[in-house]
C-alpha cells in the first residue's frame, strides 16, 4: 500500500518520553545491562545493525534512533495498515492469549483482521483492543479452557512435551462427561454476555474428531442458553486433515494452527512417524489444501538446535502462497528436554534471525506484509506501548484439562502433578492459581532489571519450571534469544518509520505507522490464540 495514499486516522496525544542527552551517556551513572546494552535514567540504548535505538523502559516508548550521525524520531507519518494477529515465542499453543472474556468480541476480530472501520478508530480505541489481545488486565477471570482430548498421536516427535510428564502415546481419550464439565467450567466463569475460548490439544486432536464435534455442539448449545459465546481453536500436526474436517472447521469457525518444523530437512529430523519416516511432504500437502479451502494458513515451527535452517525455512514459508500473503507463521525455541537449544545453538540462531530480518526489511520496501510472528510481536507492543506483565494467561485466565479431568496451568503442564490445580469436579486449587497470579515480571529477579521485561513478561512458566524447578526463575537461553528478537523487531519498527517519513497529508500524534502484519482470513471470526 502506498503510504501517501493509504487510509489515515487521527491519533490521540500521548505523553512524551523521557529526554536523555548524548552527554549523559558519558557520565559515570550509566548502567550496563545483562546483554551489554547501556541505560541511564531508565532509558536503554540498544544497538543492532549499527543503529542505536533509545528505548524508555517504564514508559515503553521508543524515544529515538540513530544511524551514524543521522537521527530519527517517531514523527508525523501515515498509518499503512494496522497489526493483525501475532504470536508468542515460547509456547506450543502458537499464539498469545486474547483477553479473557473479550476474546470473541468484534473488537478482537477487528484487531486480528484489519479492515477499514478499524483503521478509522482512534489510537486510544486501537490500544484498548491490542491490550485485550495480549491479556493485559488486572482481573484474572478464566476465559480460555484447553481440552487435552487425548494422549494419542500418529507422530513420534523426539521433543514432544508429553515426554516431560512421562505420558507420551498412551491410549487415553477424554470421556464426554469430562469434556462437558470442562465447558461448564468455562461458561460459569464468563460474565453475562461474555465470550470464551475452547482450545483442542493432544496428542493429535483429530484422532478424537468425534469428541471434538460433540464439544463444539455442546458448547454452542450451552452458550446459547446462557447468552454467552464460545469460539474454538485446534493445534494439529495436520496429517489427518481432509475435505470433511476442513469444511467442519470452516462451518464451526474452528481456527486451525498446523505444526511444521521448517523445510523438509529441518522438519524430518525430529518430526517423524512411528516408522521413522519423515512427515514433511504429507503435512505440507495437507496444509496447502487447507490454505486453498479455508483461505488462510497458520504454521508454527519448533527449533530444537542450531542445525535448524531458520532463515531458509521461514523465508520458504513466506513464499508458499506467492503474492496472496495469507500464510502466517512463527518459530518457537525448544528449551527443555533431550533436544533443547543451548547457548552455543542460540549464537548461530541469532545470526540466522538477523539474516531473516534483512529479508523482511526488503519485503517491507516492496510493500509486503510482515507475517513472521517473532518480529511482529515486539513491533506491535512498541507501537501500542503494550506492557505485558505476564508471558501468557497460563494458570490465570487459561487452564488445561487432562483426559481424566485434572486441571493444569496449560497443556504443556498436563501430567505434572506438582502443579495440578484441582479438577472439573471440585474446581480450582486457589493456592496453586495464586502462584501464577503473583508471578508478575515486576516481582521477579532478575527480570525486573531487564530492559525487555515488558516485551517478555518473564518467560514461559513451563520452560522456567523444567529448567529451575519453579515457575519464577527464567531460562537463560530464552533471555538471550528473546532480547535479540526484540532488538530486531524494534529495528524493523524504526525502519518502517523511516520508510513512511516522507508521506504527505498524514495526521499522527507521533506514534508513526502501525506495523504491517498478516491479516489472516477476513471472513473467519476471532479466536483467542
């Protein structure tokens, strides 16, 4: 879209960031941060690709940036396109949680699937919607229930999170009465007229297709009876998708995320059938069929070590549908278990991410959308000044139910009995839940001293637990990788400003252009995650 002719909207004034002079950095009060960056008076000076980016940590605002002697600041620029759905970069769920009870509202739909009426909103209205998407709320009302419908799978992935709990590949399936009670748990927690989300996980959820159909029917009936709304998502390996299942997902607005670990060489190293044969060709063929029939495609990859071809894989995903740009994707780093990413792996993967960032900068210059969630997350949070005190809603606004009805903080914790939070018969264990509510990034050392804390939220509780035997202490490899991703996202954020700085007739409060991100399928309703 041409920035000079794109739709404009008037943004509301916001407080200016703290002024920090170059001279101040020569004084002894400069603080050296964990990654070698420096800060003074709460403003961090970050360096990436020869660019200095000055970021006010508490105000969560990019103050300015500089390449050599040329300085840039957020200024009056056009708004090209509002951001769409983004993702977290830790969790196997594939996306950040979307605002508890507001998950299925029109506001959430407009945030994910940009359209003209959303672009005409004020900045304040857009900011409020973005906050709902990233679960930035003082309330901790349950709004998302994950159904771990089975422990069955037709794949034998070496890094499967079920291995952490010692329950991989059991022939357990959730009984219908447990599924119904799980739906009641969600319905009871929603306020009058509220919306919630049911997510299907496994194992491979489509091995329990009949149960999924029953849950969707039952939840729809109960939502209608109570004047509430429930929407649905599923994370699948994609191998069992066919025309019938794709049509059912479309008819019932079940949002689908398919796991595919990059290109064929990277995927087939760890994602294999029980026979040991690779899964890439089958899953890619099914994924492209889904794209043709559903009109969108969401892919997520798990990176296990440095041999993963990160740049080539994500660039390949970006070309799957040519100019249509309806494929969205992300990569998550496996930080625990036999195949986890080490510090040495991280060094190589960070270089890959830098190369990938340059690929997307060139795509931006050609007017293409950014569809890689690892980059759009920090861009969106910077644009809307979204401070996230938690990494996700696990244990607070989101819980997972095992086949036997036990409640856990999220699907990755299923089977970890030390963190069981009750069951669907008796309800929550309030003490366990309070531990997750108290796990705010501002309350944790050393997170509360990290410049990236309000982008990160303190890391994935699962990774923390299986690294340090508690949910509070972070995984140091995560910190290293995530801070680097944020720097790359902020670089692209400032690059987007530079590209739009000459636009004519723009009206802005100084926030600049919103990040360009993949919009997904415009006809599908929103879902949380």
